[in-house]
C-alpha cells in the first residue's frame, strides 16, 4: 500500500471532500480521467495527489523487486482534513475591519493493487441457426 499527502492546500475542505467522495473506491485510471475533466478548482491538487500515490506505489514495487499493474491500483483510502485557516482583514467604512477567513486542507490518498474483477461471461444467445419452430398442426 502506498500513499501521498498534500498539506496546506488553499482549497476549502468542504469543496475538496465533494471530489474525494466521488473518486473513493475507484481505480486510479478512472479517477484520473474524472479529475482531469472536472471543472472544480479542487480537482487539480487532488489529481496531483492521486498521481503521486500511484507513482509511489510503482516506486515501492520496483524497489522491492516486484511488478505492479498500474491499471489495477485502487484508491482504498482518501480523506480531506482541515488545515489552519489564514485570517485576513478587509477594511470597511468608519474604521471598521471585517475578517476574511481563507481555509486550507490536507489531502491524503492511499492506493493498493487490487485485481480488477473479470467481467462475467455472457450466456450464449440462441442465434436461431435452424428454422423457426413449426406451429402445431392438427392432423386428424
């Protein structure tokens, strides 16, 4: 099992969790394709973490002298935790100041090689290789 972590990502944890929930349990190629075409701003840092976890799995397998099927890597654990909030202040009328809170998050993705299930064999269809069944006749 290999993992990757991105810390202090300037994306709201709530918005990042929406994408993480969508890719949790998927195989890496499908998750990468989903994130690559996702319009959300959080998709890019999550994509980088998923690709980094896959690269880490390939590195660990090569280091240990094993082979790994990169298409069989599955996202088994993916979480988004809150990071520290950046606190800024916006000047307002009459000398007041309004707080601006800029949230950050930590993204953690773990991948593991899980063989893909083989598609179930389809039942053989009757193609009607002969003639159609004859209607019963009354021969009396």
